[in-house]
């Protein structure tokens, strides 16, 4: 017979074991990605597979920097960062207007968010034709503009929700104390929804960072993003897995860094936004 | 009211996590006092409580996967033949490799109409469930 305490202990141990196993299973692809990027070609193709490279070998990364392919990561970074910044600043102001003055009536906000549901493939062809006319294909301006436009509805929708949660009385007292509207937004509203701002900013950044189809259509060589560059390697020379994994690793690191900085706000912002729904 | 969180693969997890955290604890306690088994509590209390959020999560994820493009493009390019071709890839190939402009536009329009109809149905269901 087991005592109650021992049974509880056993159950806890089982739960922990299951949780660890699940975590390991989910972490493994990321681990494997980074390991492959450090392996030599022989190790990549060896059977049975080697679980870790014999030594840290940066040749795969060196190749990317020598060929100048690594610049695509920089392109992604510039495009994603600038478009996220523009979308956030325009979107927050727009969201404030929607939340406080009910601009455009009750249904405008729903219409705006419905734009975000459109699958990219449905709009990418007309946009491409337009861009050819305007000469925006393969330029920073073109890509940034597109990501900004595509992210704006999302930013507006999220920020509108967060702003609606802020008590109106706070803003009114600021107005009474002699702030104008811009000061109210800057000093009261935005600091109050910092968690929401960070979560939304991360999502817009990640969207532009991960996007493939727009980049594939609208970039050629000048502003090719890293996602497009990765697909160019598939089935290329014999050692293409090394290049793919090194490039993917380069593409993964900025996301990790961004998440590490924002994690505190991130989880809170997301769950706040979702629970209120 | 639709959720404010959207887009992105992991956001489904976060949505469901938030929904699970929002399940009424007093109901769970009442069930425990009445001697309900874990399964019964789960199916009769927890699942119905998070159902609206689950619908939304499935909807978001479904829309996400409907426009699946990049992974398939990188791995198989729709091959062998057209076995793994998604609607996104079909439109892309028609438009950018065969330059069938108007045909592509027709496909795009159909996709939008179909998705809008699906979306409205789903959203209406969610509204009713609340």
C-alpha cells in the first residue's frame, strides 16, 4: 500500500516527466537546426545521424558572408523594423481615434480588421502589377509600404482593444489639467498600454520577418529577404542543407533576441487582450 | 466579440491558455465536491466554457493554413506533379509563371468570396454561442 504522500509525489514526478518530454520534443527541431549549421558535409549526411558536431565549425556561416548572401538577413531586419515602426505609430493614433471618437461609425473597426483576413495570394498579383507601373518592385520603399499596409489593420484592431480598456476618467483629468490631445496620447494612453504595444509590435515585426510570398513576388536581388534566399538553396549544390540551416539559424536569432527583450510584456499583453474578448 | 489576439502559429496556444485560465473555478470546485471524475469535469465544464475561444482559434489557424505557401514551396514546389499544390501556389504559378493575368484574378476573387462566406458563418456561430 502506498501512502497518500508518496502517491502524490509519484504523480508529480510523472507529470514533470511528461512535461519535460514534451518540451524536449518541441525543442528538438530548433536544436537540430543549429547543430546542422555547425556540421561538416560528411557529418550532415552520416548515418546513423550524429547528435552533435565534432567541433564548432563556422564554415557554413563563413560561406554565407563570403558570398554576400548574409545581406538578405540585414534586408529583412531593415524592412521588418521600419514597417513595424511605421505601422505602430500610425496604427496607434488611428486606434485612439476609433476608440474614443468612434470615427466612421460602429462598424468601421470591423471592416478594418476584415482586411487582415484576406489571404495574401489573393491580393499579391494586382499589387505586383501596380508596383510594376510605379517602379516599386525590388525597392525598400515598396516592400516597407506593403508590410505597413498589411499590418495596419492588425495594429489598429489590437490597439483599439487596449485603448478601450483604459479608463476614460484618466484622460479627462489630464485634459482638465491642460494637456492637449497629443499630450494625452503620448503621456497617458501609450504608457498605460505598454504591454499591448509591445505585444502588437512583436507580432507586426514577426509578420514582416516571416513573410514569404510578398517578398518572393516583390523582390529580386536588391532587397531580397532571407526567407526568399533560403528557398533558392533548395536542391542546389550538394551541400545545400548546410547553407539552408546556417541561413535559417541567422534568421531565427533576431526573433529570439526580440522575444528575450519583450517576453515580460509579451505574455501579459497577449493574455490580457484575449481574455477580455 | 472576436478576440483581439490573432495571426501567428503560437497565438492559438496563447488564446487557449488564456481561455483555460478564465474557466470559472467555483464550477470546478462544485464538480469536485459532487464527486465528478476528471474526464467528466473536463467534458462537461471546461470544454463548454472554452468553446467560443476554441472556435476562434480553429478559425484563425484554419485561415492560416488555407493560405499555406512558403513551406510547401520550399519543400516540394507542389510536386510530384500537382499532388501537394495549395490554392496559393496554384494562383502563384498561374499568375507569375504562366502570366495568365485574368485567370489569376478570377482565382483570387473566388478565394476571397469563399473565405468571406466561411468567416461570416463561423463568426455568426460564435456570436450565437455567447
